[in-house]
């Protein structure tokens, strides 16, 4: 007789981990949320809204998968994803947030940052790519910059994805021998992996300095990736009041008659149908 599985204890938030969400339940819930995201997209275009969503979190917390779930069924011309590479020599000489500013949304756009200016408060600080003085100056200045964004009409929504140490280890180890995921495991990930508590301290200080009333941080527990994605999308939808935008009824017009057209006798180079 099998022993009964022991219930997991509540985490630091006081909430007991829920049972992992099944694929079937996830797909069903996600399909409904995708419909709402399309409605939101059309409303953003109709009203000329400017929405900026920032995703930060620990390595392996699921930022990329969450962003992919959000953007899967919407237009890339409205939902733009920004994931900037390391700064160039010229960009290093600029005001720190300067290279991010050109990517902020114009009217009718939702811009999603896959990591952002908060690199300075996290990886750059922990890994020694900036001085402590530079990090402190950033933490003092960034609320002023974000206030200017909000005052200009940008709705700024910031998410931090949190994952427990054991789950992070499992996810990073899964990338080592998986040909689909090896690009996700950089030398920087390996170096930063051992500095869990350095990142915790940096996160705590970042929240203390930048969790403001006009641009608060929202934390998502992401030990269950599927559940986290649904929770984040649901929360995102709740942050932007929207309705169904006016839309004319669509009917397909009649297709034109051939008018003497014949398929050409041309040696089209069709790809090999391997599947």
C-alpha cells in the first residue's frame, strides 16, 4: 500500500503550494485569456493607450515563457517585446536608462521588457559590472524617471517572478543537455547561480527603493510555470480597464472569377514534405 503524499508546507508568503496545473486545464484557461488579450489589444489601439510592462526575476523563473504566453495570439506590431543585448561602448557612456527610452510605447502600443533598466539593480550590481556608488545612484534616480514616464501617459506595470532554489536548480540543470534550451544557459547564468542570497539582498533593496505608488512591483510565485503564466495574464488584464472596441461586422467578399487565368506549367521548387 502506497504511503499518502505529504502536503507541502506553506512558503514565506504563508500560502501552501497548490497542486501542479494539468496541461488540459492550462490550455483551456489560456485560450480564454488569449481572447481577452486580443480585446485589450484592440482597445489599446482604439484609445491610443501606452502600456509598458517590465519583467524581472531570478534566472529560470519563467520570464520568457510568460512573455511568450502573453504574445502568442496578439499582433507583434501592438505587443512589442524588447530584450536588449549588452550595451555598446557608446551606450556605456550614456545616461544609464537612455538606451531604453527609445523603446517606450507610443500611442496604441504595449511594450514588454524582457529584463530592463533594472539590470543595474540586479545582475550588474551582484556581478560587479557597476560600482556600489553607481547602483545607489540608480536606485535614487529611477523613481524619478518612472514618475516622468507615468506623467507622460505611460501605464507602467512591473513584475518580479520568484522561484524557489530547488526549482531553479531543476530548471537550470534541464538546460544542460536539452538542445532546445542550451541557449538559455550562459556563462553568466552559471556564475550568478551560486549567488542566491546576493541576489536576494539586491532584490530587497531594489523593492525598498522603487516599489512606489505610481509604479509598484507585483510579485508572482512561479514554481508552477503554468499557474504563474495564467495568474500574471489575469493580473495584467485587471490593471488596464478595457472594453470591446467598436468593430464593423466582417464578411468575406466574393472571390473574382478566373477570367481566363490558368495555372502555369512552372517547375515550382516545393520543399520536401518530411512530415
